[in-house]
């Protein structure tokens, strides 16, 4: 084989059309595995590899479009460019995709997000709760999101830019609990953000105990501190205390005092999601359909010429 | 004197078809290999796994790990925090730390807690995700407090039964307990007999 032939062959192997196939095929295979449940969708969409492959496929498709245009095949070039744009939009959506939630107290600075999934370039917004409604579960809540004031209705998604949406899931009162040792040293004192009806636990300072607390479901619609909590204290395998604890009272066990204050403080559970843009999805579907039709027509014409 | 290069024979139709097929499939195969390598490097959590049941042998291995966990747990308390079995205790550093915090709390109060596992019933072992299982266990314990020095009883022996849910993760050396929680499990039926 001559050097020119080898170069031609190498160039053929490195052609952008082949690169697109090499990059898109594993994405389709991964999607098929997710569809049959062998790979979790959420983890697949959050994978950096998927974003990188989609981005590179967009570049390769754009290069293929350029090649088709240079050889005078304008229809094919347009289809490649449309495909490139669809892939680029997909890569961008994956890179900025984010899912998580935050339990933010009223006026609390920099509450920390629990991020479930985040793309390569995803950033959770800086958030502060400015005002909560006097009733729950409905009502308006005033938020500061990335320095911009946003008014959200509980349960309704609100757009906060970059394709992200916030949903205020609930507004509640966090009970104020404190834990003291026998000699009066305070081991911990905190507003505990708890889901009503769920048994949740926390620890305090260097104590080995787990404090299991259940907040009863709020009785009315008024936003008010719970009148009592159900408390169970566990030290390893051993239950060392269990009972209801009324607001303003305390429980004693193993030289420890657990106190529930009369007042609590409001907090909100807020969910963050990246909402796929319906127009971008429609465009991607149309672009892929157009590319398919053009490719079929081009192949048909080539067959007729032969 | 020169001679014309010999003409290459045209490939047989079957060979040509194989070559065409290889040309079409090769990019996808290369892409799949590069994708798998990149994912292993950048997204180690991304794994292909058949959903559903535990892998063969996992159930027995998890039960064995839980048995070892309980035996060494008992030993830590009975010895007042003797670290001899620390490395063999199949739990995370955080859990080990909490056990020793518990033993230390008792020691500061001048006490040792003797607790014996009367019976343990593994109710269920479930796969939660790749390399992570959850085990529901009903445990029946007898326990008493003694003074540190002379081991005189501070409390009368007392028994209790309680359900626990353990989370175990598989690592290079086998299964390891990474967390536990209370579980509201019914006491196993034993014809009305109690072991505690």
C-alpha cells in the first residue's frame, strides 16, 4: 500500500461521520441499559462521561456538516448541523442538570444543599428564606435566590434561571431542643428540622446517645410549634428513655437532661430541579428526524445514480 | 527495465461484505471501549448491574458478617473497651468510634455494661444498590451494669428484644456495617418462649 493510500485510509477511519457513530453508539447502548433497568437513569444522566461524549459528538457532527457543505451536499450539511445543535443542547442540559433539596430556616444564611445529582457545570443557587406564610401547606413564601427576590407558592414550581426550578415542599416550625449533662454542661442546643410523622434522630456533642424524635402531624393550618414530641433515646442497643415531651418541659435519663423549648423557628423544605426545556426537546426530535430523512434521501439518490 | 506492478485481485464478495460490516461496526465498538474506560475513570459509581436479587453467596456472607459484628460488639463492652478485636470488627471507623464513645461514657460513670446476645434472627437481607445491602435483624439481649473495679452489679440483669436495620457495604475485604437504625420488627415466634 502506498503512503498516500495509507493516509487516505487513516483519514477515512478518522472521518467525523465515523466519530459521530463512535460517540453516539455507546450513548444509545447506555440508554438501552437504563431502559431495561441495568443502569439507574439518574446516575446515567449525571455521569460526566455521558456529558463529555454528547459534547464531543456535537463537535464531530458539526465537522461532518462542514465536510458535507464543502462537497456541495447542502441538504446533508443542514441535517448534520441540526443534529450537532441538538447534541450540543443535550450536552449543555446534562452539564447544568442538578437535583437536590435544602432545609432552610427563616433568615438562615447559606443553608447547605443536599445534592442528589449534579452535572459538570451545575451550580446550586445561593438561597435565603425572607418570609414564610402564617398558614400551611399553602401560602406564599418570599425567597432570595442568587441575589434576586422570588415569591413562590408552596407546592408550585418557580423558575430561577439556567433551567432550574424550585418547589417549596413544606413550611414548618423546627422545635428547639437542648441537651445538658448532669453538671450543667450544654452538649448541644439546636433547632431541629424534622418531618412530621417520621421518626428521625440526631446526636449531641460527644454523647454516645441517639435522640429519636417524632413530630406529630400539625393539627390545623396555622404555622405553630409542636406542643409535644415523642422522644426515644437509644445508647447502642439499649433504649434508655422513651416518652412524650411537652413544650417547655424536660426529660432526664443517665445523668442527661433533654429540654424542649416552648418556641421554635420556621423553616422550609425546598426542592431544586433542572427542568428540561420542552422547546429544546421538540427541536432535538425534529433535528434528528430531519437528519434521518435527508440521509435516507441521499442514500436513495446514490442508489438511483448507480 | 521496469515492469508493471501486479494487479491486486478484487476481494471475494463474502470478504468484501465482512469488511463493509466491520467498517460499520468498528467505530461503535471503539466508542464503547473508550466510553467504558472513561466511565471507570470519571464515574466509578456508574455500574451495569442486573436489578433485583442478591448475588450468589452474598446472603450467607452478610449473615456471617453480622454474627462477627455482634460477637465483637459484646466483647468491646465486656472488656470495658479492650481494643484487641478492633481491626476484626467489620464496621466503618465512624461506627467503631461511636461504640468506643459508648464504652467511654460508661467508664466515666465508673461502670461496665455486660450485654449478652441471647438470640439473633435475621429476618431479611435485601440488596439496596450496587454493593450495598440492608439486613433486618431481631435481636434479643440480656444486659446489666457493673462497677468498673470489682465488677459488682449496679443493676439487675434485664432482657429486651429489639429490631435493627443494618446497612452493609462490600469493600475489598468483604462486607462492612456502615450504618444501623431501629426497625419495628415483630418478635419471632418461639412457642411463647423468651430467651431474655
